[in-house]
C-alpha cells in the first residue's frame, strides 16, 4: 500500500470496504481490478454509478467502451482467470455466508452461457 489516508466506503447493498483515497495507489487499484479487457488489454475495473448501481468497465474508457453488468448484491472477487470462450474476466460472487460462491463470466453474451430464456421459448 502507499501509506496514504484511507476511508470506509459504504455502497448500497455492499459490505463496508476500506480503500485508499489516492486513485493512483496500486493497492486500491488492485482491489477494484477484475481482469484484462478482451478488446484493448486494459484493466476491467469495478465502477459504482451515481445511482448506486455497479458495473465493470474498461479503464481506457473514452477509447474502449467495453462494459459488463455485475450482480448488485454480494462481494465480487476476481478469480484471476479469463473466460476461454470470450476472453472476459471470470469472477466469484459471494452472496451469503455458508454458501459457495457463484463463479461466472461477466460477459452476458458469452457463448458458454447458452441460449437466453426468451430464445428457448421461441423454439
């Protein structure tokens, strides 16, 4: 860590998180990074919107517009792996104590996810 001051960050539906206030701090950046962008190779970061929703987006935002939705509740932890089908980061989502985490690719259009429910009804 950089040794700078830290604050307790409380987001709706999330457990409190203590983070460094310096956005360039390597430790704070590591906590928010989920993996590498499959398009440009930049970092995919956890971002909190002004309305309290969270999503994952590329750190090279104006140039690269890759974004993925994230579950709104639970703790999102990077697994350090990339999806072998689409290249997007794979994360673990801890929802409740005593239950195993979800392990999922954050790309909603990933070929591994299978057909959507609306497509299944059409057949």
